[in-house]
C-alpha cells in the first residue's frame, strides 16, 4: 500500500502574544493538495524521514502536530491522526526549508534512475542505485552510458521503448523543479514577505 502526504501551510498572526491580539496564533493558509500531488518516498524521507529508503538525514522527522496548530489544520488532520488513519505527523518552518543544502547527499546511495515508456500512456518508474546498478534496473533500462556514475550533472539516454535519466542523489535533485515541491515552496516564500521566515510553516501527516 502506498503512503501519501496530507496537510497544509500555516502562518503566524502578527501581534500574537500582545494586548492587540488575543486570537489563535497560527492560521491555516492553504491546503497542500492543490500544490502537491505526488507520492515520492525519496522526498518524503529527505524532508520528514518517512520511508527514508534513500538514507538522507531528514530535515524534520516525527515532530508530531504542533501544540498551537490552527483550528483549520486541526480540523483537517486531527481526527485522522487520532484514529491512526494518518500517522508520522510533523511540521517544518520556511526558515528551515530555506536553509537546506541542495548538495547534501544520501548516506549509502549515489543516484536515481528514472525511466518512462514511449507509449501514448507513459508509465514512470524510479530506482535508487548504489555503486553498482541493481540487475532489475539494468534489465529495465538496458546498459547505461559507461561513465554513468561519473556524470555529476546527470545523464540521459534512450532505448527502443524508453526515455531514461540518471541523476546524482542530492537534495537539490530530489526537490527540483521537475517535482511538485517548488509550488509549495513558492507559496511559503511569498507568505514570508508578510509573516517572516519563522512565521510560515508546513504541517503534514502521512497515510
């Protein structure tokens, strides 16, 4: 069974903790779904430690739901986490996301192979690879270029049936413009213009 991500973006109300404002400190800004709709365990592991098969050092693993979670986000996630339909809740601020080192690498894997069919309804596959490409990947994509693991910027090739891409397994590639994450990050960064880097956060749970 696959694991999907759920949640959304919150911002901290200016004036929280002062006499000028006595409402809840955090407000739900936007659900995650319109911005992100992918099941990508490499990214989930990199950010939150969920299904971290790639062996990244997770940025924000297993923090749980914030104690000061907004009413809007609590109504979305709270009942499902309480019933264990959603699990492994966590949150991360924009300040932390902005500090990510895009060149950080996995502890034990060096790259990722992606291939898709040339058919009218293409099927996309991913395979993480170590120093020696696993036989199941080689049988699927054919023999890759000889200098594959020396390709610091990645490599592309084709077979009769497939388009194939190899990329070094770095955080920057995992969260690249070819994924949905830049949409999430763009909204969060825009909100920081009003609420500050520590005043915008992403709250998630998995199920």
